[in-house]
């Protein structure tokens, strides 16, 4: 009996001395890690680790090859003995805004950092109390032998890629978003944006069907005689007005929806040598616009008021062979209501007008004067035949700031204009 007892004690002692320490884990033991970021450059990864270390967590950088994306520097936090612990740390880091993404991955061993890193994020110095405590549930030291072969870690690449791995695509999306925002900001009808200055050049050709409302004859025979001349309906409509306008345009957007503008230049009929000063201006209010995004068009509505005035001269010969010199002073005011389609590359618009026009014309006869008459002048006052009209046009943007505009008008007048404009 004693012999058998001694034999059992000997076997037990042998087992105790040759068994591994209770604190040791085999190389095949697995732990949980948080994959929190991926970067193209090691320097960017190191900056991320520096930020994470402020939250008292273990971090490590690992250079890994991602399928179809090349080499990436991945940042891991851990290890943790259970998934619950990893999830707890993930929540705390997200609450502190330290991370925005975390993928919990189960691995055989803690990954080692790439060779000769610029920083040492993987170094972790446990306190003495933790080092003295040995337990099979405690995580292994951070510094361990090289990781398992790539074949064992391949499953890690199947995890959902971190947002940083989509950095290139995200960058493009952000650029497109900025462009879209800039387009939306510009899409305020045809108005210049708030704080934006517009300059340009404009040419307009106009024909106005006018009616002579009154005519006065001034005759000089040594004394001056002023006589009101009665007119038939046919005579009242014999003097349509045609003229060209060449003006420099300028405008300023007080807000995205309110713009003032002005023009100054010359007006003339046949020849610019007979031109006179022309000037005017107005304001434009954008009432509404539907939502626009990207390259999708939007609809808008606007009101516009404008006033112009000018003068010019013209020499002509009547059907009876009499030569005249015509001096014209004119003024006009237009109220417009407009709707349009607004696209990042063009505006297509149209609307209606209420038109006020007045023209004062002096026609001095230069030959075939009656006997004893030294001068003969006919003073006419004219108004338009139609007060209401319609217009439409298109603006094309070569760039977001440089555009060309072509516009036509009918009923109250026959007109076409073209302008080049730059906004800055």
C-alpha cells in the first residue's frame, strides 16, 4: 500500500513540473481587436494612433494587402479577451468621438507593427500589478512573435472596408458635392449672387410701331408761327421707330435674390456717327425657385423693372423727295413677369411685359421750302401701338461666371439683343 502511494506521488510531481505555467497561452489562442482605421500612408496611420493613445488604449499599426486595393496601413485597438469587452471599448471610443468606425475582428495573436515605424504605437507597458497577476483569461503581452502566415489572416480582409479605405472615392464625392453646392448657390433665377459684380457688353436692335398722338408745325417767315396739325388715322401710323443700342452693362447682387443693374452707351438708327447718349437701369427680384441638385434643372419665377432713355439724329428723304433731319429723344419703361428653367449650364426663360414708351421727334425740312419760309419744323409726339408684349431668351454659361445671353421680344416691339457678361 505504501509503495502504491509513493508511486502516485511521484507521478503527480512529475506532471506538475513538466506542465506549462498557468499564465501561458498557446500560439493558437484567439483574442478580439477593433479595426478602427486604414490609411494609404504610414505617416497618416501614426497620426491616428497618436490621437487614440490619448484615450489610454493599446494600438498597433499593421501593413496589410487588401484585395484589389493594394497595401494599406491598418490601425487596431486591443487585444480583448471577449467580444463583449471589445464592444464596450468601441462604444466608449465612439462616445468620446475618438473613432467613427470600428470592426471587431477575432485573431490568433496580436499583430505586430510594420518594420521600423516612425512612431511606436504598439508598445504597451503594463503596470507591475498586472504583470504580477497571471491568468489564462488575461490578454498576452503586446510584443509577441511574428503573426501567423498570411493564409491564417486572410479572413480579416473580408471584413467591411473602413471609410478611410474609400478615401479616394470619398474625396471625389466631396468634390462633386462642393460643385453641386456651388451650382445650387448660383441657381437663383438669372440673378447675380449676393455680393457678386457683373460687367459686360450688350447690343440691341429695336423696331417699335408707334402712333403719332400730336403734331405741331413751327414755321418761320420772319416771324414764328406755331400750328397744331390735324392728322388722319393713316398719317398717325406712318412713322415707326427703329434704332440700335450699344451699351456697357454692370450689375450688383445685394442678395442671391435681389439684383440692381445699369447700362450706358449710345443709340442710333442707321449710322453710329449720328449716335446720341443712351442710359438706363433697373432691378430684378427672384420670387421663388424649386429645389435643384447636381445637374437637375429647377424652375423659377421673377419680376423685373427697367427704365431707359436716349437720343439720336437721322437724315432721310421722304417719298415726295423732301430731305429732313430728324432729331429724336426717347424714353421707355418696362415691367416684366418671368418664369424660366434653370440649369447649371443654361437658363431658358420667357414672360410677359407691360410697356411704356414716349418719343419726341423734331423733323426739320432741309429743301423745297414754301416761298417766303426760311425754316419749317414738324414736332411729333409718339406712343407705342401696343402696351403689352412677350419675350423669351436663353443664357448659356461657358463657365460658372462667364455667360452669353440672347433674347427676343414681340408684340409691343420687335427686338433682338445679345450680350456677353462676366460675374466676379
